[in-house]
C-alpha cells in the first residue's frame, strides 16, 4: 500500500545489549540518538563485560540524558540481558539493537509511520544488509508498505522454514511486547524468531519496502554458520523453535499441525539439498544432514531431492551433474534472496 507521512512525534525506546563490544557501542548509540522525527530513549545493558564497555556506556550517558545504563554484576547471557533492557523501556515502541549493529538514518520515523497509521500492526520490519567495516549508502525513499494479517505472515514463514528477520530492523509496539512477555530463555538460538511468530498470533505484521532499515554487522562471531556443522546446528535449533511455538502460542492457529509439518519439511529439504553438494561420497557431515532431514520430516525420502541425494552417495552422479546441482542451488538461493529483499517473505 502507499505510505503516508508520520503524524505526531512518537517515543521509541532503543535497547542496546552489550558484551565486550565497547569499541562498537558509540556508533550504535549514535545511530539511535540521531534518528529524526521521533523522541528516542536509549537503554544500554552491559552484561558484565570484561572490556571497557561499562565505562564507555557511562560516558555516553553522561554526554546525553536520553541514555541510561544498566550494568550487570554477573554475566546473565544474551536472552536475560535482552529482557532486562526491555523491562526498562518507557516508549510507545521498542527496538532491540545489538551493540555491534546500526540503525539506518530515518528508519524509526519510517517504521513508526506505518505503526501509527495501522494500530492493528504489532511489529514492523524492513531490510537489514550485512556489513563489515562501514555500512553501504542507502536510499531513504519508501517504495511501499506491506501489511499482512498475522496468520498469513506465519504461514509464509512456515513455508520458508527459516527466520526472515534480524533484530535491528524490527520496531515493535511496546504494548504487544508486554503482552508477550519478551524473549523466551528456553530458546537461546531462535528466541527472536519465536518472538516474531508469537507477535503474529496477536497482531498483524508490517514491512517498510525499499530503504535499508538497519545494518547487521558480520564479524568473527558470525562465521560459525559457514561450515556444515554450524548449518546443521542452526537447522536443529530452527526445528526446535517451530516445535516450541506450535506447542505453545501457535497451537491455537487453524491448521496448526499442517503448518508445523510444512516448516519441518522446508528445513528437511534444505538439509538434503546441502547434503547433496558435500564433496565426498562418504562425507560424515553429509550423512548427518541426511539423517537429520529424515528425523525432521520422514516423508522426505519419497521426494525427488532425496533420490538425487542417493545417486550422489552411490557415486552414480557425474561430476558434471554435481556441478549442475550446485549451480541450480545457487540460483535458487539468489532468487529467494531477491524475493526476500523485495517482498520481505
């Protein structure tokens, strides 16, 4: 739908959890304080960092009275830190911004404009590209808004079998967050995906289409998903996250069992496709991915993708065919990324 300008001046609370990211913290806080069109408060929660993070946070608070600081005496880990910060917010809307990430210029006014125009929307997201050293420039023009009924958005998420949102791009209605009770400590790997899905049970979901809404910093701590063992761990946690959701808040949805099965099937497909591309016929990582796929969705063994995997394990597939499969998968992921970038699902 066509976007409308922001009316009024809403208040937005930006929670910045920090653990040993003191060198990133000033940039993250500045990206929040410099947002136009909204009144911002920043809550920095230092989780007993062993670097100078707490001192950096206190200096930022001394320089700007919109910044408050909470310092943990003992390390509570990330989920407890998130929830501690969220308990301190007072704004109409709330953002969780990790200390190593950044908000894009104007992102809060763009997101809150949608939330103000559509009271039934509980959370708004956008697009958050990766960066390493300096974030790329972005066009701030909004192409359009998307608003989905919560159940429609949930179904699309299940068909994908993956989290399509990263924390810094989300602006959430504080009243919805209070109703949900924050992040679930039982899901340390997928607590964010779980929160978005629970929000979609009680509210609609919106997206700002076009401009970058935040920047997600990639560094050494993110690299664990580049190998098969990391990918397998991620898939297992996603499957656990969907199971937890459908055992709880998602159980009340129409066709809940059907959509839970769709999510697990999507994850199983992903596992088998990656297993097909592993280099050695006896690659233990490939075998582990295949076993997980069957565990996740037993019906996968009747699908063409499984037969293609078996050809590879028997050594029947030629090198040319394996290269073709790799190119096909690469094209599939590129198309999925383009769809996600444009439509958000």
